[in-house]
C-alpha cells in the first residue's frame, strides 16, 4: 500500500481526528452517517457522479434550487466527482482512494458496485484493513424477491414496523418526520462503522457490514416483536397514550399543545393533587395503570380541563415545579426562541458556498476535550477535486487533466 | 437451563471494551446494549431493591411466580451483567469510585444533572481514578444551560415534544401532534450516545485522554430536524405537520393509502418513479406532471383521489406486488404479526431466540443489527433480576471476597 497521505482537514479537531471516511452514496442513509462523523472531526470525502452530482442536491425543500436538508447536513466534508462506471474512474477509486481510507460507506441495492467491477474482494485486496459499509434497502441477501426492491423514508418505516404503532387509533398510521427513518439507519451505520474501525485498529483486519434499512427500523420497536412472539399480542397504535399508564398524552392548553408524561405511580399521585383530586382516595388506585377504566377516564377529563384553563407556559412551570414531566410541543419558532435552547447555544451560524449564511444546529453532543465544530458548509459538485486528487489520491496534474477531459471527474 | 454467570468466549469487534452503565429506561441503557451485541463487556448497575423502573413499565409478561416484567425491557436488555449498588451511601460511592471505575473504559449514566455529584461522584472524582475513561451523561435538558430546565424530568415523548419533532408529526391541526411510537425519542438518543461514546473511546485509545460527553435528548431531536430550524431562521417560516407528507417533501405520491385489509405506504418522489406509478394504473404520466410536482394543486388533489380509489378495492399485498414489480417503493404498513410472517424477515433470520433469566423461559425478539462479516454479533443471554450477577462481578471485577459481598448485601449497599 502507498504511504498514508496526511489529513487535509484544516485545523484538525475532534475525537475522530485522523479517521478518513470515503462516502459514495446518495441521499441520507449512507452520507448522513459519514457527515455526522465529520462533525466529530473525521476527514470525509464524498464522491458524486460528474455533472449534476447527487440528485438529492436539488430535491425536497429548496433555496435557490438547493435542498435545505443538503445545505444543513452536508457540511464539513470534501466533495469530489468520479464516474465509477468508467474503468478509469474505477481504477482511481480502487488504486488511489481505497488505500488511503479507513472506512468506505455506500448505499445502493446489492450488486450495484460489483457490476462496475468494485467487489468487496477487490477493495480488500487494495486495503485489507478497510471497513466496508453497505447500506441497502433489504440487505445483501435474503428472499430474492425483496433484495432488489426500493425503499423510501416513508416505506421503510412501514415495512420496519415503526409506523403501525404511530398515530391515532382510528386514523392512518403516520411516520417520523424530517427523514426520521433514513436518519435512524444512518445512525446504525455510524455506530457500527466505528465499532468495526476499533476492531481494525486493534487487529489490522477490516470487514464488511451489511446494513439493511428495514432491520434498523425494526430494531427500534422495543418489545413489539417479543409481545407477538411470546403472547401473540399485536401492539396497536393509540395516539400518544402509552396504554398501560397515565397521564401520558398531548393536552391542549389555552394557547397550544403540551405533553405530560407520568411513567410511575408517584408521579401519577402528584398529578392527582395538582388537579385537586385526593391521592389517598382508594378510587384512584387503578386509574394509573388502567387509563380506559371509568376512574381513569374521569381523571383524564379532570386533567384536560385543568390544562385547558391555563397557558402552556403556566402548565409547564407548575407541573415541573412538582416534578411531573411536562414540556411544550415546540414548533420551529418556539424552539428558536426558547430560552434554554438559547442558553445552550444550540443554533449557530456558518457560511455556505451555495446559499450564503445558514443558521442551523451545531454538532451534538458536546465533547469536553474534543469539541466538534462546523468548519465549512456545503459546496458545489467537484469543489475539492484538485485538493483531494492531488493530496490524498496522489495524482499529478496531467493525470487529473486527462480524467477531466474524458469526463471521468 | 442453568444460570449462566460468565461471558461466552470473546466475540465481536468490541470484545476489549468495558462499559459500566447506571442509567434507566432506554435513552442511555440501549446504547451499551448495541455495543454488547458486538461483544463489549457491559455491567448494568441498578439501585438495590426495585432496580430500574423500566423493568415494570408498559405491557407485561409474567415470571413463573407471577411477577410482572415489561415486554420492552425483555426485548431490549440482553448481553449485560446485572449488579446493584446504592450510590447514595458513602460505602456505595467508594465501591463505585475505587473498585469499579478503574476497571472500565466507559461510564454511561442518565440521572438528573447534579444527582450523583451530590453523593460525591463528580466527573473530577471519576477522572482522577481513571484519566482515560469516557464519561457519557445522557439527560433530558443537558448538564448546563438554564438551571430551571436542567433539573426537569424528561421522557421519550417530552423530548420529542420539546426538541421539536412532535409538532411536525401527525395529521394537520386540529389533530393532535403525535409521538413516534413506541419510543423513538429514546432510541435516537441511544444511537447518538453510542456513536459519540465510541468516537471518544477511539480518541482515548490513541491519546490516553478521557473526557466527558453531554448528551441532552432534546438536542439530539433538534439535530435530527436541523433543516427545519434552518428554514425558520432564514425565512421565519414555521413548517407544520401534514400526515405522511414529510414537512419538507414537495412531490407526490408519498403517503399512506387504505386498502381493503390495511394501509399501504407508497413513495414515488422522482419523475421516473412517478411515471412507473402512472403506468401501473394506466394513466399518462405527462398528463399528471403538475400533480406530481404540486400535490396541493387541483390536478394534484385529483391524482391523489384517483390513487386512493385504485388502492381502495384491492388487498394490501396486491398493491405492494403490482408497484414493486415496477420498482416503486411500496409496503403494507406492517404489524408485528405481518413482520413475523414475512418471508424476507424469515430468510434474513432477523428474529432470534434467547433465554430470559427473569421469565425463566426462552423468548424471541430482534437479533443483532447490523451484520458484521468477520465479527458477527450475537445475543448470548437475556436479562436477569436486579443484582443477578452481584457475586460474580463483585468478586471477579471489584475483587471482594464472598464474605465481603455477603456483608455488603446485609448492609443493603448492594
């Protein structure tokens, strides 16, 4: 293998300083994982097809034709173009990029890369220590009728079992917004690539991760599957109610929605006192764990009335003073104006090459010794071709010009 | 099956990693479970007696002697050792700081800020015993900020509400905002927590420097919907929930449609995919171009109605088969029963059995995700009762004699 090129991240920072990630996927499930690592200081090289680049750049909600999710989440990375379908592109990928990287993450249907001559074996031959992360809708194998199917954010939540339990009982099931399914998959890709990297650093051995999008969704359904396998019980959707305890629901105050969540008997008893009911009255003994009993419903009605007569701010203050978990249902404006959001400086401004000043969410979480940062916003297609291809891939000027003229980059 | 108190032969990419976890519910404890599926040695510390309230919350199974155990707990808590310790006593504090902390790479917890510090367990005290340790604090509102907020209790739904996700979830007003069930706000926090903790561990391995991570649930949720925040800051535009049309999605179809026997989800967000949908039900895609790009226009609503009508007289799996044959993303909204019976879930072996030491029976749930080619994950034991592994861990890890352990038990320190 060629010598390792030094990192090109300016003012290197973060817990993942020195970790180099090659990301060749599109949309969210692969790239979001890599870009979260970039918030922690990893050097991320994102590859796009030459020309228009990733179609995700221009889809969804846009500013001047640029997707705002792209603007917000595609920060802190180097952007190059490479046509992997062309033999010269494949060769640069295998011979010049793969040997320089610790992790390669992609998301596509199984067989896509092998069809271009990029098999796991070919990649491992160039870099035995690399962690290869394949994210795909239904996994690399399984029922052949499924593995070539597509999934979207919505459909993966439906197939993975998250959606069936979400929503009001007598209405359509609903999904987690803001690409909730796709980003959850990306988080699975992130933790597992770091685990495999730890193993590779310790043993010198790389490996291949098979991340099926629907399985990541099914993995976060808690006891839903054991309930069925053990008792034959199907967990149904019930709005916000938890079913087995209360109060656990949204409530309408004078000026908006808030959520009250009592998950234990002592909290329930405190909430009885708040609305003027007697916690020592035997009548209420079953109301906590039987929200649908007459007493359970009577309590729910009393609490709704009490909340309805007050403002969100008053209810949140009074309940929290009594250690009853309660929070406003913050919309984007309320979140931006919330004093604790401001005190934590969760929103910060950075400059974006494509759309100018952006104010968004800083790296989360907070590291005491290796704080993350946003050091650049999103950039144009091929913005870093010269820097990456010379300094990391080790190509000379003539070679780069040749690739350009052939449309490989 | 007999009691299994020792770990299986080393397996997994994280077999060298040792995590001490003292949090409750899901947001923190599920993070080390993922590591444990990759072979990490995870010790779960609970207060003596009742232990983690999550054991008794929600839908319940029964032990042979009639005690309730939460199905969610049963589904999540595998591959870890269970010890009890009363951190609020001086003896408990000293055992924690002097006997346990030096033996671990990572300590994760989720108490309200200040709680354990009050008992003498400060970050400084921990780092003094083990300068290389990663300390991960998971909380509702963070370790700093407005004091009035920091002490507030927070659960999954509170974090979804306060963090800004819930206002975007559910059908439009006057329908209520909806929490993504069962516990999305907790799981997303756990996933961020394990990722960040492993990153900090990597740093500690390379440099010898430990550190402290501050992971508030509401910030994780807010990071998730960052684009929505950016849109508000630039345009002062407040995006609102609209069912399954995601808040930033501009094209259709991307919704649930009611079939004869359940709901199906269909997404065709791009023009080529839209053309495939049109082909399936015999419409000319060119004619409906505007409907695709502008779901709220008159043709947009007309197309939505056409598609709903087309789906409504079919069974869900027929719609799924027709659209998947053309490469359109489509699925029945699957219940746990649909999932258990699905051939692909079965072919991939997604669901596995393990032995649960509280229920004293084999249960079946979700196996390790994702798949590692060289270091496959496994589930080698289910959860046990509070303090189930006290004898083994206090002897082999903390170095106490059996007699000393008996004394600690008698004094209710463990």
